[in-house]
C-alpha cells in the first residue's frame, strides 16, 4: 500500500490536501492529481441514505449507525473506501434516527 497526498478541490477556489492510499500495484496517479470533493461526498451520501432507509424500515424506536470511509486513488481518481476506515485521516459519518423525530 502506497499513500499519496492528493489535492482535493472543495469548490469556490478552496483546496485541501488529503492522504489517499493507492489501490493495486500499478501507479495510477501522480502528485498533480486534483480531485473533486463531490467524487467522495456523492457516494457517501448515497450509502448513508440507503443505510438510513434500511434502519427506518427495521422500525426501531431509536437507531444509530456509524460508517467509516477511507480515501483511495483508483485509476487516477479519488474514491471513498466504505468500511476500510481506520486511523485519524478517515471520514466518519454517524446517522441517528428516532421514531419521535420522524412523527413531527
């Protein structure tokens, strides 16, 4: 596993650096890669929405789900790795749901 620093475009001219691990043996990106944050946030939103809906269908009176995502480079693109998050540079999403909140 090779970790690389990737520039992430937040929009509005703002950028941050993110540590991402390279997937596979072949070099697929270099330091000049600039990734769009939506390449990571859009899949996280979809996974989060689907899991929250599954929790609601299970009908608990309360629920909490913690999701972990790591960042990786695959074919020159920044991606979110679901379930592989470990350490400080990961994205942690906590979904909470309450039947009382839903009724309002």
